[in-house]
C-alpha cells in the first residue's frame, strides 16, 4: 500500500493565521500527549509512524510549504511539490505519477489518500487502514470512509448508502452524494442512513493511471510536471468520486472532527488562550489565538473566537465563522499576504517549470532572530539553493563548517551540500531554489 497525504491547501477559513505558504495544517495550534504545540500534519504523521506506515507515504504539497514541513517532520520524507495550486484532483494525479516513477508503484497496489486537517482518535486510523481490504472484498473501483453522524450537520457532505442503517459490518455500496445540505435536508439524510464524507478514499493504482491515459496526460512525474497546468482545476470528489458508479464504503463510528473552521478548531484546542493575552472570568466559551507580540484582552464575551496575526484580526461568533470566506471577498485589500510560521516570513516572487521538469522558485524571506532556514535532500527530491543576504547577519553551517555572513553575501549550496542559515538578528534574503527531477 502507498499513502498520499494531501497538505496543499491554504485554509482561508482560518484567516488571519492561514495563508498559501503557511496553511492551517502547518499551524501549531494543537498539542501532543505531552502538551507540546503541534500542527495538524504532525498529528497525522505521528499516527503513521506508530504503525510503521510513514515509509509508505508521500506528502502532496505546494512548493512554498517545503521548509516548514521539513522543519516539523525532518528531512527524511518524500514531498511531491506542486508547481501551482490546482485543487485536489491534479494533486492526486501528480502524486500517483510520482509514485509510479520513483516508488515502484504496481498497477494492482492500493493507494490510500487522506487529508491532514481532521481530528480523531486511534480507532479512526485503524478503520482508515482497513480501506484496502474493503476495496478487495467489495471489488469496487473506489473505497471510501463514511463517518457515522452525531447530529444533522450542515457543514459536511454526505454519502447515501444502499443498505439500511444497522447493516454496516462489511463494506457497503454507496448510492450517491449530497453536498452540504440545509438543516432539514440533513435530518432527512440521517433517517436514510446518510454518512458524513470523511474525505478519505482508496483505489488501485491502475485506476488512476488509466485515468491519466484517458486524459492523454503522461504517466511519469517529470513529464506531468511540465503538463501540470493542463489539468483541470477540480476537486477529486467532483472529478472522480461523483462520476463513479462502483463505490463501497466502510463506516467509522467514533469521535471525528474536520478542523476546517474556527468553530471546529477551537473545540479541539486544549487551552482557550494561545499567545500573549488575558481573558477575564466573565468570558464564556471564548478562544483567543494570538501569534503577535501585541497583548490581547478579552472581556465579557460569549461564544466568540479572537484570532490575531500580522495579517489581520478576526473577532467572530463561533457559529458565524463558517462564513469567513464570504467576508474575505468583501475586503478591498485582496488576497491575504504571507504570515509568520516557525519565525519565517516568505513571499514567492517567481516560479518556473523548465522543459526537463526542473522547477526554479525565487522567494523573498525574512527570518526572526534565532530562526533557521535549512537545505538538504528530502527523500527523492534533489535540490540546490542560492541565498543572497539583503540585510542582517547570520551564520551559515555548511557541511559541518560555520561561516559568518553579512549583508551583500551570496552563498550557493549544491545538490550534495547540507546547510542551515541561523539568523543572528532579523534577516532578509533572496532565495533561488532549484528542484531537479
């Protein structure tokens, strides 16, 4: 079995903390069993490591998220770097092509695809990893994970099974889907045995490789990189799932939460206050998340989330936070700017995919004092980088040697070099990164 983790979204529903380069799944808003702050991606990765499945996994993500992911998970991982954002359907196709080219993917081998922005207990993952068995038993083209609903939610899509409730001991056929219903529609869907769509699915490798052929797209990773812009901007659900007649599902009946909105995320946070702030005793069901040095005081509030970053400030009733995308459209300032994560700010200036599949990305980066920027090989990805210091002082550790650098210095690290820039003071630099195929 191969596993594809989808970690490429920007998570605008968690503005102002999330952005293209620092999306919700990389923000350290959760805690591990020891109480240390961790991200959604780190939570899922730890579940894979416990089961020895991380060696079978690749992470499909945007090129701008590379450094943050390496800092959180280490450099011994496989990243499939998308040259541009084109939704989950192109991301899955590119990841399958990568597995086909670099991980010896076999046509009858099951491929499990799952997002990283959900919260669940161990039994959820035990159910997820039964999907390849369900695919084999049902002889379906797709095996899906259906979550047994706790209540008639309007936030989730539903899958409608062929079988009546109470007969879910084995894989069941899926009749159709219903996207984000009204409250009354959700009540009726529950009566008919409707399941929340958990966003997890499994297929045989040949199923997607054949789809690439039908679209007249290449099966190799390097060639598909060049043709990536030709793939329609679509979700996997819309492009594949909703057009497939032969599907089966297995049911998970336990705690599960999609952490896509502030309302759901705050329910998963152990502490109501993250960052510099004070909350008075007359606050009820209030969460404050502050990633700036400015102090925040919350007084006399009920059922409210307050989120503060360099990008902006959100004050919202928790139930209203699901409408955040609509509010962002009203902002005259346009798309949110890049915001800090791990002490790093970055802005992508240019990205180009060359004829041989090599990708060259130019970014402006700022590091706070004490922050680091790394260069190394990541799994099968081979990369060279050039850093030019615009302002500030730093120490470059290159292949074990420490080299002081000042404003105006340029350093190049080739494919086989290992290096780290450690900011001795606030540091601005330009990075030209070359990812070879």
